[in-house]
């Protein structure tokens, strides 16, 4: 089914053609007509399914077709990370190129001057992270009284990153009468409860089972010692002749250590994490996309903010202690119909995390054997806590 069969107007079709998009993904096929019809929407879709276009395209169309254009922000897209906010704003720029829609993005970590200047000129669509949005609302640079369409994107990630209270503050400032689109890759009870309070008779779109992993991603598990992980990473980069790879670590300092090791071994690498300035993070991402960097090492702040269609390799240098994060990490590859490989390193201390991940995704991750840094010995799961012995003065049951 081509995009034109979804009732999309010519200016957007022209923009999509410029981007090389002709056929909508499953979530786009289902969501676009519903949003165009004014329905509230609950979308459960993992990353890499084309979710951004599923809400951006109909929002652009709805706003561009309005006969009486009211002043002020008409659509707000709230998202958890700076990288993802920038990515979404770029999507609005691409799809709305010929539609005459004004949009901008605001996020923390940089000077607000450029952002407030854009807001003063007037925008129809605002993409924002929670902290900076609340800050600019309090400074009266943002007025949401005329809002018509609200999108809460990556709701489960909002919960993981501790933004849920900020999100609720923002929701309280929105007009009661609005169209709401709610997207989440996973649907834990807290997120389902939030959706129930936000949405009115929503349509439900689910393109893959919750917390599933894309079939086109080849998952591999390497059992190794913690101290051998850097050498294993270097070995695989060279042995598999990997041109570019995204590597996830659990901590910021861990990311910096991996980069230091790789650079010492003449591998072009850089890190992005919360301690890096926004400019440094954007420059590293730009250099990675352009091929100047072979390896980008990231903490989970970037797990959903990197959108590279042809990224073939993702490494879990450290396994995440939140199982859902594994799904989001490896979802950085296998995008736009492409295949991908996700290689995960597991040391003895991470075995419980591995079991939790395998339980969530409903399958065992295949173990790669006979590699140079294979764990020697038997990995045993943590022993269960011993039950307390009954007190001596406790009466025995007869």
C-alpha cells in the first residue's frame, strides 16, 4: 500500500518522495488514518518501526488544512531525551517541507536564547523535553492554552528516567479538550495507568508484541570475564571487519574508559553521555553518522535517540539491569527493514540480568563459543537467600 492510499495530501507526499519513502510501515498504515480521523491513540511499538512518521505526518496534515488558524502552539510532542527531541524535530522538517508548518525544538543542556527567539517568532509544533519545557513555561515563553494535539512519546522511558512527575505537571497545564497520542515501546502497569488517565476512548495500535525484539536482529551472547571485555570488543571489531558500531555501557565512566582503550588501539571512537555537553554529543553523533568515527560509545541516555537506518552492529558492553532497556538498545539496529547484529557481553556478575532479559524477550540468546576471551569455568546464578532458622523458643507444630 503506497502512502497516497492513506489520504495524505500532495505537499506531504512530495516531501516523503524526496526522503525516498513510498510504502508506509505497519504502524503508519494503522495509525495515520486514525489520527487524521481525530481519534486518541494508544500505540505500543518498539523502536525502529517508523513510529515518528506515524504521528508526525497526520499532525502536519491536520494543522496545514485548518481554515481558521489560531495563534500559538497547536501541537506538543513531549519526549525524554535531547537526541530524540532533535531527531523528531528533523522529521517534522523533512515531512513538512512543503506544508508551511512552523516548528521548533527545545531541550536542556544548552543556552535557551536560540530556543526562546524561535518561540517568540511563533511556532505551530513544539518538540520538547520535560525539564526545559517546564522551565520555559515558568518564564512565560511557552503558552499551551491553544494546544490541540498532544503527543507523549517513549512513555516508558519517561518513567525509567524519573520524568513521570514532570510529565504529570505538564499534562495538568494542557486544555482538557484535545487529541492525545500516547506511544510506548513497553506497557508496564504504571504506564498503562497513565494512559488510562490521559486518553478518551482511544484506538489501540500494536505492531509487535510488547518487549519483543525484531526478528531481523541476530542476537549473540559472549560469556567472558569483566576484565577481558575491552579486548573482546577490539577482537570482534577487527575479526568481523566491522565498519561502524554502537557500544552501550552502563555508566558514564565506563563509556569513557572504553573510548580511551579503543583510541589507544588506533580505533576512532567517541562517547556520548550525560556529562558531555550538548554540542559535544551532537558533534560525536554527526561524526559517527558521517563515518568519521568507527565506534560510538553511549550510555542509555542515547538508547532511543540514535536513528541510523543502516547501523548494522550494536554491542552491549555491559548488560543493562533493566530488561526492557535491552530491547531499546538492540533496536538501534535492524531499522527500516535492514538486518542487524546485536552482540552482548556477559560476565559472572551479570548472569541474573541475562536471565531477566531472556525471560522478557521469551527466548535464549545464542551463546558464541570458542572465542579468545571465553569465560573459563562455570557461571552460577546467585544462590537464593537462605531461609531463617526458626527461633528456638518457637513452638513446634504437632
